């Protein structure tokens, strides 16, 4: 059973904008590649766990 992310703004912030912001700050301050790998993984897992079940939920 999928839930709407828009009803939980903190979950949305921690899931998508925070890792994107960390990636941008890492690029500005010349962070290691490990930060980019972690943030990319964070975004990928978030998409699989939160976004894809909502898009593929076809049962009523």
C-alpha cells in the first residue's frame, strides 16, 4: 500500500532535496568521490522505495 509523499513534507525533503543539496555542496567544495557515490545511492534507493511503488500501484 503506497502513501502520498506530499502528505509528509519532511520525508520528501530528507529523501530528494537533501542528497541533491549535498551533491551540489560537494561539487562546490571539492569533496571526495565517496560523497557522490553515497548521495547517488541515496537518491536511487529513495526512488525505488518511495516513488516506484506509487507509480506501479495498479490495484485498488
